[in-house]
């Protein structure tokens, strides 16, 4: 089974703090996606990382794909209350069509 | 260009009733995926359809659940004889081609009393 383990499961921080969430797997994946889901809404794609060692930035969000392509991290600088939400990593397994496999998510709460 | 639309957004059913969830993909998208999000669990794949064809239903329970994506009209996820354990958020996603970005709808929250 190609599981994705996310940590931490819950994170509650104050506005202005930095944080990192992790997504790990025992198997190599060809690409990995990060989504953000707000309460009552569907997931919204933030980024897709493809190359081992790749780093992508989206404003205050920095996404990194591990060199071995088995892990990824999302770092948020100077978190704001608007960053509150569920952060999900997901992968498309090889030869299994469009079936996305999601991690369990990290529930982030940023308090003003 | 409207995004993926799902209706209803909220659905309440009593045990034993049928639930019909609708999904209209983004314009130009012919690939539709259904996922279920149970409380305290992540999103789990249920079924992948392309116009008029079920491509992969490996995540769908064998009984009571069915899905279709007719030539005309929205994709339908149908749950017969609902039980309390079916209470969850059901999300539909669509993509233009296989392996391309999937865009998610806002979900239908099903509550079975």
C-alpha cells in the first residue's frame, strides 16, 4: 500500500510564527501535490513538485521535494489567520489512472 | 469559466433512503472522480469515470453505491439504503485529461439520521 504519512496531525500557532508540515512515504513517487482545504469547501491545489530536491515558493509558502522523492515538506513563514485550514499532500500512483492518494492531512489553526 | 459544481451542498437522509449526489465538471473536462471524506479521515478515492464509462471503481463499496457519467448531464453518485456510516463529505473532481490536474468541487455533506 502506497501510504502517505503527514505530520503533525494538528498544529495550533500564533500569528507571525513559522511552521513546517511533513509528508512521508516508504516508496518513491514521481510527483507530489499539496492542497489546502478550508472548512466547508473542497481541496484547492497549491503546488505540484516533480523533481527530487525541487523547491517551489508561493508567497510565504515554501514546498520542498526530498532528494529521494519519498518525502516533502511545506514551510509557512509568518503565518496569518488566513492560513488556517487542512493541508493535504497527495500523489498519483503509477499506472493507476487518475486515482489520487491523500495523506490524512495537517489541521492548522493560526490564532490572531 | 465556472468551476466544478456539486449539488446539493447538504443532504439529510434517514436510514434506508436513497441519496443522489450530482457533479457538473468544469467546461471541457471529460474525466470525473469521486472521493469521500469521513470524519477524522483523509480523502479516499471512490471511482473514476470518463463520459459514459466507469474506468476505475476500486474504491467504491461493492454494495449500495453506484456512479454514472452520462453523455449529457452531470455525473451522479447514488447511494441506496443509506446507513449512518455513509455520513461524510463527498467530493467530485474533474480533469481535462488523465494525469492532469484535478479540480475539486465544494462537496456534498451527507448526514444520515
